[in-house]
C-alpha cells in the first residue's frame, strides 16, 4: 500500500477527534452498504475487496478502513483517502453505512456464521492500527470498538477463493 494512503487515513482519524477507529481491514460497498473485512495478513482482505470491485461493487479500502460513530449512533465506513489509486478510477461513494463486520476464513463450504459480541470485540480491537498500550487513546478505542460491535452485525465469512462471494455478501448487506 502506498505510504501516502496510510498518512492520509491517519489524518482522517485525527480529524474525527476520537469518534471512530482506523482498522486494519479492507472494505467494499455492496447493495449500498459497507462491509468490513478483517483477517490476519494474507487472509484474503484485499483479494475479497478486489474481487467484489471487479464484479461491479465498489471497493472502499484496502488494508485500512476508517469507521465513524455518528452523533445519532449510526456507524459509517469511510473510504481511505488515496485508495482510488489502487484501482485506477475515482470512488463514487466515499462514506456508507456499515452493514456488517466480516471476519474472513478461507475454506469450504462458503458460509456466513454469526459470532458473539465478546469474540467480535476481541477481534476488532486486535485489528486497530493504534498501539494496544494502556493509554487514554486505547481506552477510547476499546469503548468505540464496543459501540461498533453492539450496533453492527458480526459474522465469520468462510469462502474458497475460487468461488463467487457476491450472493451471500449481497444478502448480508441487505439484511
């Protein structure tokens, strides 16, 4: 990922003044709503966002996605500034409501499995770009991660790389 993307995303989060998170995740706009994809390095985040982009959905972030907690409690995903450089065309949508947090697993059969809020909070907090030290920022980030998990559907998305992921993800985004 270009270094300027990382600096730009961090600047976005600083501008939010603690009302969001910068997550080590990819994201895509599916059926008008954002899906967040979390996995360890090499876990398929970029592959899935890119595959969805090629299939006509809009990729919104690759390796970094900003999440914003709005005053009304709504959670939005914000496209990482500079992301359009990776796919060579401008983004049509820069911000969209978050439909779900998807923890990726490679394998068969293709499936969506609901996860508990404690597990989701643990996984989301471990995916933050901020250090996990005991600081006011980490306490704020843990609080924000908890708010996001409480208001958002959290699932494990298992899929074999050779299969089309569109149908289950479109259903997830619409639910």
